[in-house]
C-alpha cells in the first residue's frame, strides 16, 4: 500500500506542475505603421514627384519580451495591370525590445496619366526566437494634373522651303500639290484630328488631363485625317478657327489652334505665314 500511495502522490504532483505551464497563443512581436503628417497609410493614393514618409514601429511581444533581431523592408512597384516594374528587399540587423524604421518615398516614372501604378510595401520584424510579424501597405500612384502652357506659333512656308514642324508631330508638304491649298500631314507614327470651329474647345483644354480626355473622345467618335489643307493660298489674309489635335508616335499630345494665315508674294516665292496657339 505504501508503494501505491507514493505512486499516486507522484502522479498527482506531476499533473499539478503540468497545469501551471502557461501557453502563449501569439508569441510573435508586434508591428504597426507610424501615423502623422506626410506618413502614408494603407489604400492611399499618392502623387508622382511628391515627398512622403513611411514608418514602422516594432516591439517585442509584451508577454515573452524576446529581443528583436532583424527588420526586413520589401517593396514592389507595379503597372496598373499588375506588371512588375521594380522590386526592392532590404534586411537590417537590430536589437532591443523596440525598433523604429522610417524612409522617404518619392515616385518618379513615366507612364500614361491618371492612375499610373501601384506599390506594395511590407515591413517584417523577427525576434531572437525566430517569431515574425508583418504589416503591408498598398498604395496607388497618381499623376497629378499639370496646367498646360500656351505658346504662340508662327509657321512659315516660302516657295518650296517649309518650316520644320516635327516638334508638333507634323510634316509640312513643300509643294502645293492641290493648289491653292497648303498641306500639312501627320509625321510617321503620329495621329492627326481636325476640329473646325474649335476655338472654345482649345480654351477649355487647360490641363494635360483635359487634353488626354479630349483625345480619347476624338478617338472614340471622330476620324483621323492625313492632310490638313484648310489654309487657302489665294487670299492675302484670312482668319481661321481650326483645332488640330496631334498624338505623336511616343504618345505625346498637342492641341494647336490655327487662327490666322497671311499670304504674300516676295521674290523668293509665295510666302504663307500661319499663326495661332499651341498647348
């Protein structure tokens, strides 16, 4: 009986000690994003060329108090269709029970306008026991509207000598093949639209967003031309109200308001001077 009683006592003692072992359900360290002025937050839309900040605050688990050992920052930049543009992954050796990581953000890359891309940024903290925790921010990247500058244009053709219009995605024909009109064509790869009585439309195109949207509307409802031939070489002078919308092969857009043309006859040949405004 004594042996049995002793065995029972030992069993009871083991059971009592086992019941006192505390299990920590979530032993991982904590991580959160910093907030405040200029700090980005999950789901935010940020503008190209603007300075922002991102910050992470990591801390040891409040129950285990295991020291932190490393911090990893991973960022991936995507086109809006999900195509990966660039990625970055950096790991930092750290120590102690708290760690702050801050970086500046400034996105600069060329693309179409409006929403032009997105970025995913993940901060991951690891403690000395190998326990990890992560926080991910997803941002949209926007190209802010840019006010277009208005520049005067003066295009001159004297005889068969024509001005180079390649800066506008156009080519001026040196010959008046269908006299009395002069002929301006889209350069190779360019697309040209003509809107007659387009003075007010030109005035309403204030930003690059306006110009892009106007082009999209023309592409959906209009028809491109391969010969702008409204300028008549017979009158000595004449006013015009034509709006030319040009999209170059590289995607650059131009709005050109043709408002006047002078025709003179110097000894070098008929001179045609077209004036107007461009954006």
